[in-house]
C-alpha cells in the first residue's frame, strides 16, 4: 500500500511555510545596536527613519541622521583659519596633512603652521608631509607669535596644536588663549573607539573651549561607532570629517548623512 505521509486530499504535498520576513525596521535596529549606540538614541533614529520602504536601510537612516544632527564639513573651504585641537595621540598632525592634501587637490592656496613646540616629532612629521606638497611649515610658539601670523592672504591656514590633557585647567586655558590669539576656529579631533561616556566628557570640555565641529579619526581600525555617535547626541556639535588610514593623501571623507549611514551599516 502506498504511503500517505504528508499527502493532502488533492494528493499534493503542501509547500513548507516560508520564514516570516524580518521587517527593515528590525534590521536597522539590530545594526545600530551592534554599533554600540545607546537605546535612547536608537529609538530616536528609528522614529525619524520611518517610513521604511522595502528592504533598503540606507535611505531611511540617512534621512533620520539629517533630521537629528548637524553636518558641517571642511571640504569646500579654500580660505579661513582652523586650529586642530584634541588630546595627545588623537591624530591631529595626520588630520592636518589629510586636509592639506585635499585642499591642494581642490586648488586652494595653503599655509601650514605648527605650534606643537613640545613635541619635535610632530613638527618633523608635518614637515615631511608638507615637503610632499612643496610647502614650508611655519613654526610658532606662544600667543604673541600666533597673533603675528598676519592676514590669511587668500590661503587656507591649517594650524597643528599640541595635544592637551582636557582635565588640566591650565592646559585648557593655554589652548583657548592660543586659538584666540591665532583668530582661528578650533576643530576638535577625536579618536574613535573609546568609551562613549569618556568621549562625550572630553568633547564637552573642548566644546567649552570653542569647538563647534569635530573630526573622527581611526575609523578604519574600530568596529563600533558608539563613541562617535554619542558626541553630537549629547552636545549638538557638528560632524565635520571622517578619517581612516594613516597615509596623508587618502582616507579622508566629508561627513554627510549618507556617508555616516554607510559607516553605520558597514557599507564603506
């Protein structure tokens, strides 16, 4: 006798039940959770990302980021005066070099200045990068010499500063004095991958010095962006530039909602 296992009255074996499709919202929530974002931040992003259409996550996430955060990159600047500031080892000198290479490629005239007199290796590193561009590095020390930099002369002026201990009131005051003497906008350089609470605390101190936007470094050697995302969430300062790779002539991207969404979704 023929076996009747799994046979219906019509003689056809029913198709197996398809696994229920996981909604795009759940995929995005899982991706953000894997990046180490706080639960409250994830809820805000999901609310602003809606509605979800199909399985695409990039468009709704970029839409949410654009609504919630400020983006103010340096990629269009051909003039102006910027002092890169941050803790020791955050990547300020390499950041200056990357910004210089991109500005030169965009046709900008440049002046490179170092007031990192405490670290001779930093000045030599910047000189090495500058020679590649056919530039000299102006070395200054103290507020008097920074005050004497003179007009920009149609140049983009990039100033490399010494790293400071953000918890030292004396060092904070000295850095603020130097930035004011140079008449430069201080731009915070933050190394990605740290503890979010520590990173926010550090960024808060530099915001009080005058930083309104930040560069994130080491994005090629970290797996989670929780610390980077915590800064604008807590402090409202703007995303400026995303840095990866140690070479000065690549690994620099202007932060935008689309680029940040790709980083969060690991599409970069």
